[in-house]
C-alpha cells in the first residue's frame, strides 16, 4: 500500500470514528489542541526529569554526579538541535502526503522513541552504547516534535473572534503545565514509594511507558480536527499550507529570527523553573528529589492558572504589551531568583510560586506572537521554523548553560543568564514594532 493510500485510509478511519457528520465545535477544538500539546510536553518533561534524577546514575556512573548531570543536559539539548531538521523532513511529508500522514508518523515516532527510553540499558550492562542509544532516541524525539507541529495554534489565533485572540492563542499553551503536572506527579510517586535501588533499576521506566498510550490518544484527538472538511477549508482560507523551507527562509528570514527571539524570556524561564532548580536541589542540597517534585506539581498548577489569566490580560492590553511587560518582570525576577533558590525551604517556595506565575503569564502568549507578520504564502512553514528556533535558542541549552555557570560562578550567574533572555525579548519586540511602523508609513 502506498503512503498516500495509507494516509487516506487512516483519515477515513479517524473521520468515521470521531466525526459522524457533525460540525466541530469550539469546545472540541480546544480539547483536541490541549490533549495534543499535553502529550508532547508530557514526553518532554518525562525526559527532562529523568535527565536529572536517573541518567547521571544509570548512563554516566563513571563520573561524579555533577559531571554526569552536565553530560545528561548535553544529550538533552540534542532534541532541540534536531528540531529544525525534523521540520525540513516533515514539511516535505506534509506537502507530498498531507497533514494527517505527517501527524501520524510524527506522533508514533515520538511515542516510540519515548517508550523505548524506558527499556534503555545502563552503562553497567552495555557500556558506552547506553550513551549512544540515549542520544539516538533523544534526536528522534526532537525530529518527531517538529513533525508534531500542526499549525492549530496559528489557526486558533488567526480565526479567533474579535477581541478574543489572546484567549485562543493561550489554549494550546495549557499543554505545558498539564504535561509537567502529570510527569512530576508520576515521578514523585515512584521516588517516594520505592527504595532508591528499585527506582533506578525499574521504577523510573513506568512514566516512559505511559507516553505511548498518551500519544495514541493525542493522535486521534488531533486527527479528529485536521481531517474534517471544516478544518481543511480553514487551513486553506488562511493560507496555512506548507511551503518549501528554503523559499520561506529567503522570503521571511528576518521575521522568523525576530519571532524566535520574541519569546526568549519565556522559554528561558521555562527551564529555569522546571529542570534547572531540580538539578540544583539534587546536586547541592540535602533535600530529596521527591519533595521538590511535589513542589513542582504545585508550581505547575499555579502556572496553569497564570496561563489562563494570560489569555484574559492579552485581550485587554494586547499580546505584545503583555509579552513586553512580563519580560520586564522576568528580568526583575532574575535579579532576586538566585537568592531565593539558595534561601532554604521558604526561599524555594517563593522562587517556584513567583517563577511559575511569571512563566504562565508569559508562556501563555509566547506561541506565534509574530505569526501575523508572516506573509500568507509562508505563514505555515515560517511559524514552524520560528517555533523550532525559539526552542533552540531559548530552551535547548538553558539547563546546561545555567548548571555550568552556576556550578563554576555561583547561582547569581544563572540569574544573569535569565536576565539576558528577557533583554533579548524586549529588543526583538522593539525591533518588530519599529519595522511594522516603517511598513505602515511606507
């Protein structure tokens, strides 16, 4: 059977199972988008947490714990380096075989790579092959995450009712706090209930096994949307069709770069309140990972509420104004964050509460903040590339850079790193505003 025929068959199955000839309601759209994003972020956070509390011991036992975590964070970054390559591959698949084929392949690859990590043998069993296998699977995750980008966030934002664009742009971002909440909760349970030896031997693997089931649910939830005639018409009417990558870069390169740097503060904070503080607590304090993972569950709930609030605020004051305002607040937070994280139990709680509140407010509006600046012909591909570069520059190396700087120069250096991300966001927003002003004057 050809790929196109298989894709058509899968679309028909999804339509028969879920459509029943009914129009897609806004509530169903929101549910499908949130489920899809939650599955992606669940996979993301499962790996991120394991890179701190599992892989330094399992894969890098031949070095000290700090060096093992640094190596683990270096492997962590591979997915973000691979994402642009994934976009090139899957945009070609999209153009040849359609969006449903692209999503099917990408989500099965993502789920398979993640669940395969649950079977990863340690260094004690296979030596350096453990590092090689982990790196290959991490690269596969990155390629798959690029393919899982479906344009639904841009579609929701562009088709939002008058005065509600901020709210609709926020909905896909709910996947991040939901994914963190579930991933942190699972790891917190196994860390708290199992002896350390059993957890390293087999307990950590179960969250990875859950990933495949979640990805299958997410696949059908998203196919439920993209295969319907209503969404096909919307994608076409909004020119959200895949364009060649090189043509897009030539036509929209400046906007893509600005769009990648606009959410830098939010994406840097993303890891500074999730992955990095966990590594600091594990490496440099006597606290147990289980306790801090519980704090992260509560922080994720705060981030969830703040993300919802961001949608309301953005519709009142504007998305770019909110992004700029939160960038200033993140810069101020970066100054005091090191003292809070190093300030004992009370300081940690304040760090996490304030950090996750700012994260929700900023991340809720970070997706496609400059998508409307892209020309219609290249909007779909340009938005995908912008997302890839934003994650690469803003998040890919954040845990590694923060840990390296902090371990050598002290926690204040991590605050300086976060501060620089806020400055980049303000510069990108300012430059884009000036370019828009000149275009209007011309």
